[in-house]
């Protein structure tokens, strides 16, 4: 089986070296990009809501005992389809709740990240003797003298 990741490998290991933080440790995140991702997901969720898919599953996704027939196997199957319908509906509802929660988390992360970058910029200005990073989204920390 070919390797899924051709990245560097740890000595004596068959698995690629993975940075614990996920992704490249030198990645710079822009709060606006995180917000854009949240907006894209939000639009997709709104589109799903407009399809009435959840309502359709709730109202049309069940087979009743009457529809399955008035015989012992049909009646037994009705109980199974009822349980399956309830489970599918609950999973669908939970999916929508979790999807919305992910959107909110992205928005909070963007706000917190932006605030942290601004605080770091302010702190760097205080310890750097007036030399300032170019911006909170694209800091030039290497221009700031050490506090040591």
C-alpha cells in the first residue's frame, strides 16, 4: 500500500512525523479567512434548511403498520421501521445542531485570534522600544528586540 503522506519520517518509524498542533507549525491564520469559512458553512446550512429536508424526513420517512399490511410480519416490521425513523430523525437533528455549533466555534475562534494578535502587537510595541510590527495579521516579530 503506498504511503498516504510522503512527509519526513521519524527515525525508526514507518509513520510520517506529525506536528501535534495539526498542519504546518508555521501556518499563519487570518481571522478574516476563518470568518469566511464560517460564512460558507452558514450559507450551506441555510440552503439545507430551505430544502425542508428535515421536515420531509420527519413527515414522509416513516412506514406505518397500516402501510406494511395487516399480517404478523408486517406488524413486526412496522416497529422496526418506527425505531429506524426515530433514530434517523434524531441523527439528522443532531447533525444540524453540531453543524451550527461548528459555525459558532469558527466565529469565536476568529474573534479570539484577532484579539490575541492585537494584544501581542501591543505587547511587542511595549517591549520593543517603539519598533512596531507591520500589522496584527502580518507581524514582523523578528524586528522586535528581545526583552532579555
